[in-house]
């Protein structure tokens, strides 16, 4: 019976599994399947035309998913922020349904709207968007963004201005040392040196839609940085992990705060855990553990959505997020609270 269960699970993971992180046999089986069925562009419908590089030098490909197909207010505000920063927006939704009323919300905000099957998750949508744009070398810059964050809390024009093409060919907001060093893919900007690079162009042209979330994470969200470095491109995060870690140790001082009884026991345990991980070189997700310092001290323009929705790291004091945002930004926090009210179950935030 146990062998039968194991066999059934293997079959299930092969065709429907999402997180077979260390099950490489399943991942490579899905890769083989993708060689036959994963080379297409999985578009259901397109509204509008792709941005013309003669008129639109700077483009943003924005990826959205909502199981009901709803485009929430915080998403519209993000797209508006991209447009105000001088970006021509290609909006791609991976949602299983997409009503005409939702599509009309994007009138005047997006040059082109694409509804596609959810193949390859966000990276699959990025790939289809890059292919549909055509020759990338015609553009001055292309940004890849998704709806996994709330914001922008500050104007994105300042963010794009700081992403100097003289300093780096590919920029992100944040980086990670999880598994191997890489730029985090929820916000990427490619400048012309990258857009004209033959290896960069081949990367998107030859993209395979492998139906494995672990494959996408390992080979694209993490692996793309290594691929681009091998192509001779310079990569840089705007808010480096090292800077946040230096800031943390500076505030910790001699670590006596770990015994500060003015803090709750849970807060002290939390700080001790971060301190221990950082001291031993274990990578931390900076957008989670340092979310408040990123915003208040460094001018980071977002809050990761999953922090407020599920708090997977057990961060203390999240109830103060709204007050903190209002001290440094005029962002309409009701856009966040409305989305949380719509989506959350069994928690208050």
C-alpha cells in the first residue's frame, strides 16, 4: 500500500505538483515534457498594440494574477505609478478568468493588455511578454514587475533614475543569497547593454515553459543572474543585502538589546534569531526581516504582499505597518487594507 501511495504521489507531482524543491527527477521529467509542449506562447487574447520603440523607449511588463480575475486598487495604483515614471506598460494577467469590466479598468494606463494561461508562473509571463515585444535592442530599457508587492510608497521616477546604465546593465531592487547570489525577480530593469546582448536575447527566445514551480525558481528566479553574468553583463541591486545587514549590526551594537526587558519575550527571541543567522552567514530574506528599515531609512518603495497576508517568518509588530507607512509616505494605505479585507482569512493585520 505504501509503495502504491508513493507511486501515485510521483504521478501527481509529475503532472500537478508545484513544489518539488529537491525532487530533480520530477523536474527533469517536466523539462522533457516542455521540450515537446512548452515552446509556445500561451496567450488567450490581446488588447491593444505592443509599444512602438520609436515612441516608447522605456517599457514595463507588469504581471498580474488573481484567481477571480479581479484587478484590485493597489494593482491599478502600481500601474499608474509606472506610467507616471515614464513607462509604457504591457499588462499581462495569468488569471483563469478575465472579465471585460476588469480589462476596462486599464484603459488609459496600459498600452497593451494580454490574457494568458498561467504557464510558467510570473517568469513564464515575463518570457511571453518579452517575445511579444519583439527585438529588445530597439528599446532603451525594459522593466519586469509583478503584483507581489504593495506600493509604490514613493515615486518610481526616482527609483529608475538611480538605476544608472553606466553602473550596471541589469538592476533589481533587492538581492538574495539564498541558494546562490541572485537579483530578486519581482522588479528587474534591463538597460541597452543587456537588451542588445545576444545571450540575453537567446535566453528569452529559447525560454521553455516548464510546469514546475521549483524549476522556475531554480533555473530562472535564481539561475538567470548566473546566466547573465556569464554573458558578461553587470548586475546590481539598488538596496543591497550587505547594506541592510550592516545597518542591522550597527543598531544591535553589543547585542545587549537581546536582554532588554522593555521588549516582549517574542520580540527578543526574534532579534536573537536574526542575530544568530546573520552572525553565521545564513541568508535572510531582507524584504521580510528588514521590511521596516528598508522603507523608513532606505526609501524602498514597497511592502511584500505575503508579509501582511501570511507573515511566513513570524515577524513581530506587523500591526504597526500602516502607521509606519504614513510617517514617511502619502501612499493611500486604504488600497492595502481593502485588499487584505478581501483576501485574508483567520488573521487580522
